[in-house]
C-alpha cells in the first residue's frame, strides 16, 4: 500500500495542470462505458432503447466534454496571466 502512495506522490505534481485534468476527465467519460457493461451495472438494451441511450450520451457528452475543455483552457489562461 505504501508503494502505491509513493508512486502517486511522484505523479501528483503532473495532475495539477488543468489540461491534464481535462484529458483525465475525457478519458473517464468516454472510456468507462465498456467496463460498466461488462460488469453488469448497465444491463444489455434492446436495439431501440440502445440507440436512444447512445444518442443521449452523444448529445450530452459532447456538451459536457466541450464545457470541460473550455473551462480547463480558461483556467490555464488565468494561471498564465497571474505569473
């Protein structure tokens, strides 16, 4: 357990950069769905219901991802102005 914390302490300074956090959020947002389906948290859907879910995820996911990207770039810009 201690070795895991030591590894995280080496990586933690890199996670402070807003654009790295944006990438991490996008990775989680777009990459976690397969694990949710494999583990059974999201049950298999009919073709009709599946297409509606995919359309909703794409619509909302696009706006969420766009907002996270804009906020991350804005935060980086504000930080660069303060230096």
